[in-house]
């Protein structure tokens, strides 16, 4: 089971995500760009932590 990193607008972000509707994908990309450094650290260290949602 993949650890949950955040959730917003009914979208749950885990280390892995698959196909999303276009609007949800846009929100996820926006969120990922905002937390890019933190996501890279999580990926490199495998130390999972929750990140803030998109506001």
C-alpha cells in the first residue's frame, strides 16, 4: 500500500497515481509543482510525510 502524502478536493495523492480526469490532473500538477522539492526529498529518502493540500 502506497503512503498517502496529501488529499484535496476529493483527490488523494500517494507516491503513485494513475489516470485522472483532465481537471483533477491539472490540480495535481499544480500541487506537485508547488511541492516539488519536498516530493523529491520524499522520493530520495523514502521517508514519507504528509504535505499540505492545495489551497
